[in-house]
């Protein structure tokens, strides 16, 4: 099952204008694909569980791959590909000042200087098995001329969990490993596969992922999944505590708050829009993404590191803490050759806060500070992030009924902002 988000009134206006002016007719050719919500990103009901089943935080431009798989890699003609301005490892590095000098426009079809940092370890927790994880990552690396990966797939229970029947979790896993590696190519990378999206299975995988990172000398555990908040969630907060490990999670792809990003022991990563000139592809500005999740938690109290924004937060833990590109209309190229919704895979344009959190996990790793806990990481972000190291996003809005607005300093759309280099991470 796939759900399409259709803006029929805009399409009607575009059609009317196409008969009115030749230039408008040309613009119609640049119309982006409609956004689809994979089945794995829909709310999952499990009446027997103590917590909601987790969903992925991916959204897809179109109803499947934009370019087919199975062609020689590196693939001539893209991605990146003429006529599309989806992000690449190099364009994200350019926008977020991870390479120097940053090229004017940060055009994904022009820039080719990739991040070159990373050490110790990043572990990614997902559900189900991605049988093509190794080959897809290798081909992604070849396509974008990235350094080779030190990559390992680990089954959380010791048994292969099998496939997601819809293929959505496999697409999630492809995005996760590809962009964590792209942002921190020299970090050791683990993909820890849970038996299912249930709370029990994912938290079991989370504990194992933290152990693997700690044994590797420290680093990050990154989570692209989540669910709506639930009344007993504080009982699980201790899962996200291990010395030497920083935990990150997607804030979500719809107005409201989600768990585990609302945990005080997790760095909550929201989504932005990397807006580009539709004709030239040059980066214009970064604004809020209207579908990113955020706001006051309905369950978790305000942690000490947010005392400096008490006037905004009130008594609640608020999310997100930080943000990066997540709008599927400004999403990134992902290679996934597994079946997706019953059809062959290939090169997808994917967004959602799943992209945001992996970009941030790689940047935090490459910063090289390796804080002892998420709370220590967050204390640095809130004490120094307003001064240096983050772009204070001050355009556009988000939230229920579009009622949250970006403002100077902290806001519910983008937190303290998006990354600007490796400072304060």
C-alpha cells in the first residue's frame, strides 16, 4: 500500500498557466514527482505490545526508483543526473561547510568534493534484513567516488530476520548506511538488524548496537525509526544510555512528537528544506520543512540541558535539537536494488528525517569530539550551538496547522539549526 500526497490545486494552476505563457510551459517540464509514503512509514498497529510498532521515516519522490539498477557502476548519466537536483554526498558537504572551499551554488550535478572524516564507529539500528546491503553500499561508493567502507551486518538475535514484505525497511537501511558512510567514510559502520519493528526487538538491537560501538572505542548509534509517544515511554529511556555512546533519532515526518527522539537521552534530529533554483540547481537558502516533527513532549519532562530555553520549552522536553535536509522534494539519491512494493529497485530520491539523522550522525562522528553520552553532546549543542557550528534557520514554518515558525535561536521546526562545519558537535 502506498499513499500519494497530491496537491491538485497547484497542478490545476500549473496546467492553466501552461496554456498562457511559453515560459510557464517549460516550467511544467520541471515539475517534481508526487511524494509517496511507503507502507513501512505508516502507523503500525500492535494491540499486544507495550509500545507502538515503529515506522520508518522515509518519503519517496515518485512511486519507485527514478533510474533503474543493474547498469554498470559508476553509471554514466547519473546519478547525479541532468534535470534532477537531488542531493549527493558532495552537495550536502558543500551546503553544510564540511569541505573547503565550498563551491558557489553547491550544485549536485557539479560539485564532487566529498567528506573525508570519521573514525571509531557508527551503528545503525533497523528492522528486517537487507540482503543487498553490502553490494548496494559498494555500488553507491563507486558511483560517488567515496572511500571504501569498513562495514558489517549484524543480526540482533543471531538469526537472519528475513525481509520486509513491502521492501520499505530495506530502502530505509540502504539510505541509512549510505549516508552515514558518506558523511563519515572512515568510521567503522555496523548495521544491526532487529527481528521486527516491535519495541522488544528494536530495543534488543539497540542494546547490542551500543555494545558494538563501545567496544570500538565509542561513537554513535543512529535510529531512523520511531512511533508516536506513549504514556510508558520513560521506562525505556535507560536503553539509550551507555558510556562512550551518543544516541541519535529521527524526530519524524509529520507534525507532532515521536519516540525515541523525545527521550532526554537521545539527540533528536529534525528535517529542513535545501531550496534550489529550479532552472540552474544552485542552492538558494535552507528553510524549515513543513512536515518535520517537533514540539513539546507529552510525556518527558524538560532535561537540564534545555534549561536555557525554558521560556520556549516550558516544563517539557522539546524536539528537535538539531536539523538537516529531510524534505523529500529536496531529498538525496539512494541505491536500493531490493524489491520495493513488489517492483524492482534502483536509484531512488528519498527524504524524510531518516536522511537528516544519518547526515547528522556522520557529521557528529567526523567532528571527532566523541562525547561520553548523549546528554554531554546535547549540553554542548545547547551551550555553544547558538554561537558557532550551526546555521540558525529563520525561514518557513512547520507543525500542527502550520502553527510553528522559525525564529532566531531555538524553534520547534529546526531546533538550534542545521550544521555549519564540525564545530560544537
